[in-house]
C-alpha cells in the first residue's frame, strides 16, 4: 500500500481513494444506524441485530452487594465488557453499608448476555438491565389529558406559561388581571401553544405565601374562561390538592405539580377523573431553598424520587399515559447540577414517561450569560433546542411563538416530523423531488 502526493490511498491497483474516505460515524440514534444498514441492502431484522452487537452502552449499577459486584465484574469481563466497581454513593441509604456502585461499558449484546447470566443465577438484576437497555430506544407515545391528547412520538409539545400573579419573576404581574390573562391565553393558542399552563402562586422565593382560597380566586376565572374558548388543554401549576379539585371542576385537564404530589391528597384528587399530571422533582419546598444542596448522585436521586411519586400516581388510579415528569430545573439545584441534568436527559427515559423541561428565562440562564430575565430569550432557545435533542418531549415557555418555531425545527432535526414524509424530499425551491432522487 502507498499513497500519492496528495495523500490518497493507492493499493493493489485499485483507483485512488480520497484521504478521508474512512470516517467514524456518530449516529444520532441506533435507529439511524439501522436505516444506514438497510440502505446497503441489509434486511431490517439483521440490521437491528447488527446494531445490538456493535452499539456501545454505559450502564451504572447502584448499591450492589460486594459478592454480586465481583460476580458481575468477572462475568462481564469474560464476555469482553469492562466493569469498574467503587464505593456506593447510596451506602446507608437503603443499601448495605459495604455496597458498591459499578459502571459497565459494553455492547448491547454483551449486556443482554450478562442479563441472561444474572437471571440464571437469581441475582434479580436482569430485569433492571433489560429496562435500562430498552430506555435508550424508548420513545414517548400519546400523552392524554382529559379529552385532549398529544402524540409526543411525532411532535414536541409546547406549554405556554400564563402567570396570573402580581409577582412573577419575568412578567411582573402583567397578566394579574383576569381579562388580560384570558386575552394572553387566546394569543398563545394562536402562536401555536399545545397546552396553556395557568399559575396563581409564584415559586419565587421572595413572593409572599398565599393559601388555596387566594390561589383559586386568581386562577379560577381564567381557567373557566379559557376552557370554554380554546381547543387545547388547560393546565394549572399548583401543589395544593384543594386548588386542583377546584380547577378540574372548572375545566382544567392537567395538574402541573412542582412538589411531585407532595400533598397527600393530590394523587387521589387527580385519579378520580381523567386529567393528566406532571410530576416534578424538588429538593426542599416551594419558596424555600434547601439547607444544603447535597445529592448522592443528582440523576440517581431524581430518578428515585420520580419513580416513587409516579408509582403513587398509578396506585391512585392515574393512567400511565396521563403522567409526564419534570426533573425540576433550579428547584433545589446548583447551576452545575442543572447543566448536568440537561446533558443526562436520556437517563430519565428509563422511567417510561414523557419528559417536560421548564427552564424558560430562569436564573440559571441568567447566571451563565450574566443577563437579566428580559434578555434571556436566546439562552432559553439554546436550552430548549439542546433539551429536545437530548430527548425532552415538552418544553414549558414564556415566549410561545419563538419557542414553537424552535420546537418545530428541533423536532425535524431529530427526525420526528420529517423522516419518511414528502418533506424529506423537498428541494430548496419548495418542490418535491422525484421518487427516484435520493438525499445521499
């Protein structure tokens, strides 16, 4: 083998190949690799098996006993994977004092082989391995809220924020008057909002504490009016079961609870009907920062919290297709922890619920950019686009029209709305290319 003066490869009489004819592929998802193989003529079933054999995964095991940790390390190493153990972050928190955490790197097929071995030996971890593997390919389906439904497998939902408070951190009470609030809600629908989220109690730590009666007085007229005038679901941002019961009677079809069903009566109130619920993680309580910011592992603690609270929702009669989750950006998190959550959004897929991200114009963005709330539009756009690329299904926003456009472009980039449609073959002049033409 030799190369010519330009560095092109020349071997055994074959035509000169470009110097960069070999490249590492970085597919957006396994599904993209399957499509690439199918275009080469590989049957889809074989393409899927090939991807399982070759695609890498990194799995974390939390709180494993030393005996099982050693077993896993040895077995995974025997089949070609890499497993590294270390002291568990969860020691003394539901795990044995000598428990270990492990990080495993291998292919999907290696993990499937490990799961089979664990099942045969009665470890009780095989189901967890299969669920973890399945979560990387999991896609949200239809999210139901009363009579409404959004197919989150084909589009990103946009939830418009409508604060009817005198002390909102961004709009500063602009829509405290019910008539102005209804007018803004109608405008949001025209701008493309899929859900209107009405809030009557500011989570701002400097806002005064109000009771359920005042909250209902603020949001009730707005919910009632909008529910009669728009075809999209009306959500109410509340952590009080009394408020939830009142607004559901007035036409709301989604409760957005920032305490993750912290009120003991909340789940049963929602479960009595067919409304949906958004379960958010919080460290501390509304309007009060926690005394410390300690997490054993940020995503691990969030997942355990959300798992327990969604289990409670299901036990109260709330259907799985009526639940979404929110990791709770800024609610008891440091900036670095918030940023880590954005990067690790795919880890939340293991819970099997649509993921809502609520970061619009928040202080986290302001601190990174050094800007006040009124100048955080571009930062919010970046966060929402990145979140969608990482697997978020709903974004909660102040600037509906701009963020709807962000969502529509982002969902096209991740393949939700363009792949397999005539739009995929649309030329720059707007005409649809002939069927035999390809994108290459």
